[in-house]
């Protein structure tokens, strides 16, 4: 038998799948089970009481993680003139206009987050088939279509995480690294849950936050007692 199944079996030994854990207890368990040879990402999954097929139940937003994501993010900016220079000074990795359009249109994306000034959206909008499926289309609702390029680039570099509900009603995101302290991970979880909760659409009926669970990249998942997150 290969090593992977043995490691998985060892990680899941003694875990009660039906139990809901307090925030701090869950974080401790996730860190303890993150024993891969790389710094695993701590991931959160939230089951929401929405039907994204209806426009008035779409959940989308951005969360500025107080302790960062632990991930090095490459930022691409569509801008011209002074705003292009501002983007470069702010630390953007790729900056351009028509030239960047041609590169991206051919399928080359040398960045993880995409930001654009409003005047560039006529051009960027034509890249919907390339950026859309990757969840990278700039949107004013999450602060990626803006004239404040410096703030947007710094937010992206500093750990701002975009979220969007999937067809199944689930929101998922990476909210830190296993090397983070328990307090850093817990703080990021609180901030993310709060951001999603604040994005509750007006058309939602019944329970909005149905289930929240956390895991590491290679580790098992743990269901959170939602009250423990809110109380914290």
C-alpha cells in the first residue's frame, strides 16, 4: 500500500465527523493534522442558504484578512498613463492596456488578481471568456475596478480575498497557512465569516449560514460551531 493512503488514514483516525467544534479547538486540530512536507493552505468552506440561480441571492464580495493569506499574489493592472505609473509604483507585477489585452487574449495570464481603471473596462470586458472562468474579471463590487489603484494593489498584495458563491450554494477560500499561529488563523476565519455574513442578499429567506468547515490542503475537515465564531 502506498504512503498516501496510510497518511490519510492516520490523519482521520479518531475524528468524529458528526461533531461540531469550537473555533479554537478546530484550529488546533487542523494545524495538528497539517503534516505534509509543504506549508499547507488553511481552507474554509461555507454552506449558505441561498440559490445562486436567482440574481437576488448572489453572494459576492471581498475580505481583507487581518493576518494576510500567506500567499504571494501577482497582480495585473489594466491602466494607461499616470494610472499605469501609479500601479507600477504600488507594486503591480504586470501593467498594460492594449498590449496586455493582446497577451491575455492569447491565454497567457501572468497574474493572480486583475485590477482595472473604469476607462479600461470597455477593453477588459472583451476578455470575459478568458478572465471570467478563472474568477478574475475586475468588478467594482469587490474593489477591482477603481481609480484608487494604489489601494487596490496593496489590498491584493496584503491578503484581500475575493469570494463568490458557487452554484451549489458554497463559498470557499484559502484563509491562511498552517505555519500561522492559532490566533492568526482564528482571526482570519472570524473576518471571513463576518464578510460573507455581511454580504447576505436581501432575497434570502431562512438560515443563511448553514454550515462552516475548515481543513488544510491535505488534511481532514472539521465542522465549526457557528456560534463560537460569532461569539468570538
